[in-house]
C-alpha cells in the first residue's frame, strides 16, 4: 500500500468528473484510500482538494467548507442541464445590461433557500438526480439553506455574457443561482463556464494539474506535491506530545496533561503531525489520529 499521506489540491480539468480525477489518482498514487472535498461538474474546472491515505479521514473535519467561484453567465438561453452543454429548452431576447445584473445579484446576498437542480449528484430514493434527469424525469427536491457572502460583477465579455465572482457556503449550486438571477431579470440564463477558485483553505495558487502529478510520479517526487494534513487545522493551537503520551494516545488511552488549556489541539510527536486531541480536566484524549497504529 502507498505510504503517501497528505492533501493534494488538484486543478480539475474540464470534461472530467470529480470521480474521474479520483479514479485516475488511485492508479497514479497507488492507493484506493482517497477522498475529495466538494464535487465539481464535468464542465467546471478549478480547486478539487484530494485527501490521500490517512488524510482521507480529515475530509469531514475541515472547519471551512465555504467555496469561491468565477462564473461566466450567458443570458438569453436556458438549456435543460443549466449550462451550455445541455439542450436548449428556452431562449429570450430581453438581455439585461450590467447595471441590471449588479442589482439582481445584490438581492441574492445573504442566507436563502435553494432547490438543487435536476442535473446534480443529490440522491432521491438512492438515485442521483442527474440519472433521473437523463431519463427525462423531474422529481420534487427539498430546498436547502445556503448563503452567498459575495456576488460581484467582474466584467462583461459580450452583450449577453457576464463574469461573476461568487463566495458562498457549502452545498450551493451556482447553476441554480444563475437560473434564479435570470428569472429575476425576466430573461433565461445559464452557465457558460465555471471555475472554482477556492475550496475551504485551498486556493488555485496551491493547486497542481493532472499533467504535473503524472510528471511527479515519473520523477519519483509525488510526496513533494502533498500538503500536510494539519493544513486544514491551522486554526487550532499546537502541542508536542512525548513518546509515552503518543503510545497511550495510539492505544486509545488518555494522557495526563495539566499544562494544556481546555479545548481542541493539534498534536505533534517529534515534530510530525499526529492528529487532533481534546484537553479537559487535565486529561488529553485523542479525537482523530492520522497515523497508522502499530
């Protein structure tokens, strides 16, 4: 089994599903123990953090699940899939100007309820919605709470195309936002392009392409591309634990540490990240460890 452990922020290429990336990396990294944070549609590109080896246990422990995107919106067209890869089902000529788009975006800021699109990975009755959509079926979907922190018109690239910068909460569907903005303006709208620029603590600056990952494998330098698991827990204070304390924690036993303030800690043994622990009443207990137990 691959000894690799860490986080590999991938710049997902267009035309690949998130699962395609994982499937390819299982071969490249020689491990099936992979997880990823935040699914991206095939047409979308950008930040897809992949958690490798023992780091896969950190996917659901991340404190920050917010996302940021740059979306190109096309007005005057409504495809069935919500983006330009779909089959057109409606058109319109009442194309808004930049001022109208900015005004509409402002109305969507803050918390709101959003209904997942049919072309999404949300499951109803155990079946992904996109599979039902491909069969021409539409089913009722429960709205879910989302929050838009920033919606900013970046530029107008054509009379019917606008680029929007978006910062939002986990679980937000940009294609649904675009359709809703179009409806508010009385003109059908869809996604022409989508690039995720941030996923939690990871940005495009830290991402690597699939080609670079393959080149690193051939050079025997894959480990150089991995970020430490502790990257996502940098908001927590750090504590060093002794060899004896490490042994107890690895065996599921508590360790006496009266010197630690109550709360959660990043734990290190000989400078290497061990995992997360919680100190309470002078006792330190392991919350989640990211090393193989002996």
